[in-house]
C-alpha cells in the first residue's frame, strides 16, 4: 500500500515537473518533456545504473571535501 501511495504521489509530482519544464524550455534546443522523464518509478532499469562504491566515498565528499 505504501508503494502504491508513493507511485501515485510521484505520478502527480512528475506531471507538475514536466509542465514547468515545458513552459521554461527552449523549443529549438530540446523537445517536449513527458511526465515519465521525471518519474523514478517509470524509468527503465538501464537508466538507473548506479556505481558500486564503499562508504569511504561519502567521507571523502562530505567530510574531507575531496569530491570530484
């Protein structure tokens, strides 16, 4: 039930984000945005490839300031 609520909330939010993005886009540089472009539940698995790294990366970025 919680996942369905999350999907419904993201469906609404992604529609609003697509509307805002389309109002502010340059039609010569980019085509129209679709709500699925902003919905994390609608993205393909291949689009969500995350790098595997250890927790020491977080220390480097947030504590040591050596992100990059």
